[in-house]
């Protein structure tokens, strides 16, 4: 029993060191060297005024834009959360059907 416990603790510590420190540092290094702006994200400017972040989901209200994924925190990058709405959730199905109907209206008018 003690040998199994000792081996399990050693393996746990080894996994923590590898997956948290080594792997995390490697991914950070690749992002820093290869990603635009050293992996820190991009700011979106319009007429020299900050209007948002280029790689964060945001709500679009004009027809010319693709609909972004639904957000449970109203696209606030400082907050996090999930809607936890599965494919059988009635409210979610109504939202999807409303989007399908509005897209159908747009394509039929052309």
C-alpha cells in the first residue's frame, strides 16, 4: 500500500511540474515568438479611438456581419461564464429558430 501511495504522489508531482510549468512555458514561448503582438491580443481602433478588441467575441447588430456565438456575459471579456444551454433547451432552440427565420427573411428579399 505504501509503495503504491508513494508512486502515485511522485507521478502526481511529476505531472504537475510537466503540465503546469514545462508545457505552460512552452505554449507561452510559442505564442510570444510566433503570434501577432506577441500573443497579447490586438486592439481595434477606428479614427484613432479604441473601439474594442480584435480577437474577442462581440455582438454585431448590422446585417453585413456574421452572427457571433451567444454570450452569457454580454461579450464582456473581463467576466466569464457559460450559458449551459444544451441542444434540448427550449430557450436556446427558440433563439436558434429566430435566427434561422430572420436569415430566411433576408435571403428571400434579395
